[in-house]
C-alpha cells in the first residue's frame, strides 16, 4: 500500500482535539469499555505484569486499566504529543504509568516488554498493518494477549457516498477490511477471537456529526483530500446528497463498522 495516511496530520489533528475529545467521544468510550470487558471477563486476564495502551489518547482507558490492574506497570503511548500532554495533566496515575510518544508501526519499546497490548480505536490510523502487527508481536511476551478495537471500511459510508456525488476527492478515511488485517498477522500471533458489529449513530442535523468528528480529531487524514475551502455550492450539494439517508424517524444516520480482534502470542 502506498502512503495514504498522513501521520503528521494525524498527530496534529488529535493533538488539537485533546481538550474536546473526552466530551465528544461517546461511541469511542462505549467501544473501549466493551474491549475492557473482553480483556477482564472473557479472557480472564488477572494480573498482567505490564500493559501497553496503544494510541491511548487522553489516557481515559489507561486510567481504567490502572483501576482494574493497580499492580501492573502501564505504558500509555500515542503519536499525538498534545494528547499525551493532556493525559499527563489530567490523569494522576503515579509512577506505575509511563507516557510515551511514538508510532504504533515502529514502537519505541523493548521486545517482550508487555504482557497485554490494549488498543481502542487507534490502529485504524495505521496503514501498514504488517509493520503494526509485527511490532505488537515484538513487544508482547510469549503467551501475552493483544485486545484491539478498530474500524472497518463501511465506517461513515453515508459521508463517503454523499461526497462521491460531489467530487472525486477522498473526503472520508478509508479503513482496512478484516480480511486484510488478518492477512497481515505474523505467524506467531494466533487469533483468539475476531468479531464485528455495526454501530449507527443518529443526528438531527448534519452539522452535529461534522462538529463531533472535528471534536474528536477524526477528520480526513488521507493524502489527496480536497485542498482549500470547500465551496458553498459543493457543500450544499453534499448536504443534499446526505439528506437522502434521512430515516423515517427523521434522523440522519452515521454508521461505524467496529472490529474486535483478540490475539495471543505463541
Ligand atoms: C480515536 S482516538 C482513541 C484514543 C483512546 N484509545 C480512547 O479510546 O479514548 C485515536 C488515538 O490514536 C492515536 N494514533 C493514531 N495513529 C497512531 C499511531 N500510528 N501510533 C500511535 N498512536 C496513534 C491518535 O493520536 C489518537 O490519540
């Protein structure tokens, strides 16, 4: 795959969104809690010595992990320095937690340093899945588990289809299919569970959705997006196309395809 996602733009956009993220990220919160249950209830992981929260954002789930596993050493890692600054100043978790700036595709961590890798809605911003999974495998201890939640290609298809009636630019991030993710796994990572679900959010007005995407920093980060301002006529045409999705209850839907992937290192 060529360079599609601009990592600098990812880091800048999430850094900028750090102060608003927690109040706008209701869906992200719900999904992260589901992932936590998979780790503690389904997998029955009891006392991991060290946990990596990969793409920790504001550190909300790092803090949740700390409450469930107070004796574990935790690393909250993110590519966005603004997110980490927010996490450091809002989550006072003591010396058991290290905040590290880094890229999931090239982790600045020692091999076999984590017994658990937890990652909620972060790895969809990685386009080189082979590099990502090979790094997850490298930092996991033998027998260690990775609990991952990510987004699939049907995510925000309404937004993508509405824009496609207006121009040929890539306005919506293109996420990878489960098959592509599974194909990228190295031979020492076994699949314990792979699940997917569609979540549909509803809005009265389109601007509520676009404001929310901005508030969580999840703008389009693909290279080749439309440059400059979107002209009023194009925005009007886009809105009109999105209105075709309005449901009988009068709401505008926004779909999220969520993948859960639980892996175990041999
Ligand atoms: C939607 S937020 C989720 C944050 C947190 N996991 C949560 O659920 O609250 C995605 C996070 O992934 C981070 N991220 C994106 N690409 C990354 C990469 N290549 N390496 C590390 N972090 C990355 C972003 O900076 C952002 O903080």
